[in-house]
C-alpha cells in the first residue's frame, strides 16, 4: 500500500486494486475515444465512396440505355455491368457506414462507462480524504454519467 499525505496531512492509503481500477478506467476512456474518432473517419470515407458509386451507376445506366437505343447492344451490356457493379459498391459502402456508426456508438458507451467508474473512484477517494462535499459532487457526476450511459444503451437496442 502506498501512503500519501493530502493537504491536511491525513494519511491516505491507496491499495493495489484502487490503482489498478483507475488505470483500467483511464485505458477504457482512451480506447472509447479512439474508437469514436476512427469510426467517424471510416463513416465519412464510406459515405463519399457511396456517393461516387451512386453517380457512376447513374451515368453508366444512362449511357447503357442510350447505347441500347442506338443499337450497340455489346456496349450497352458492358455499361449495364458497370452500373450494376457501381450499385454493389454503393450498397457495400452503405453497410460499412452503418457498421462504423455502430462502432462509434459502442465507443461512446465504453467512454461513458469509464467516466462512471472514474467518478465513482474519485468519490471514494474524496470520502477517504474527509472531503464530504467533494464526494457528493462526484456522486452527482457519477449519477449523471450513469443516466447518459443508460440512454446510450437503450438507443442501441
């Protein structure tokens, strides 16, 4: 056990599990933020790919219809294949975008859960230090973060 003195010279004893819990909560918070950032970037890229594929599909479909009207069936068939391929890419990009959004929501929930654990730890530390008002503030922050987490979990069902 570590022994630390606070500003009132009271001895605070920090156990192994308190320190470990704090480190785990900080790691979860960091990973949640990373997941949100990566998911946001992937989602934006997938949206752009989907929009470009939609445009390619529309143009290729129009050109295929025009080639069929002129009597160039082999060219029309090739352009129709390009249009179909672009539609497939558009659908795939939409799926990637939805998956990225789900990962972003999971990252946000993990980040909020780490916040709940962190506030709870700070409340316990405040009680150990004899700072009752500080503990009450941390408990209120824990409750607020817990409600936020509950809403996030309910939205993802």
